[in-house]
C-alpha cells in the first residue's frame, strides 16, 4: 500500500490558539502575511522538515510539487488542505483575488504531482471537481476547515473558486 498524506478532518474541534490563528489568517494583515511572507518562507521550511513545520503550521499544510505549465520547471507551493478518505482536497482561492492562482493552471496542465505533509511524500493525480453540487459540498467542507475561504469567495467576485481532488497514484 502506498503512503498517503495525513488525514485532516475539516470538522475537527479547534482550541483557542488555533481559532485565534485562523482569525488572524482572515484579517487584512493575515492575508498580506500569507501572500507576501508565508508563501515565500514556508516552502523551504516544509521541505527541510518534510512537511512538519511552517510559519503557518497551525493550518493544515501540504507541500505541492508540480511542473510549471509553461516553463516546465518544478514549482513548490504550500497549500491549506483537508482530506476525504485518501484523497486530498485543495481550494484554489488565491486569497480571494480576482484570478485563479498560478499553481491551479500548473495542476490543470500537469495533473501528476507529489505532495508532502507530516513527514510523508507521495505521488498524487489531480482532477478538478466539475460537478457543481460536488464542488459546492467540498467547498463548504473547505470553509469548515478554514473559514477564510468564505471571505475569499466573496472577495473573488464573479470568479468561481476551483476545487481540486487529488487521489493517490502509483
């Protein structure tokens, strides 16, 4: 049996510190930190610790390694995730910006990726959730996992935030 990324239950109870951290993540300062600082510092920290530590480590993070759609170069991105069975679910929120994040286009072009979290590195294959009812269900679970997605959805305006399901591959 292939190794799988550690499970993250979007309905898990959160303590006071974690709730405060999640609130900060939804603030203007927290969003700025995630875009400008965390996204640059966390990839090397996560690589160094095999997915065990990041500056935003109170959020469940997975390290996505995907080939660039145009450049062909390997890209490494830390992303908030949750699981459903062995599948990893990602929300392409881009912090509520009007455009999808670059990593989303890389995943669409190159769906075979490597994920690292909790000391486990494993190959996965990505597919975008096309069924609207299923996308909505999974997005709501994403909001249960990190409330900020609800704010990001409002901020994104007319953009429908993509939901991606990554399944273990051989």
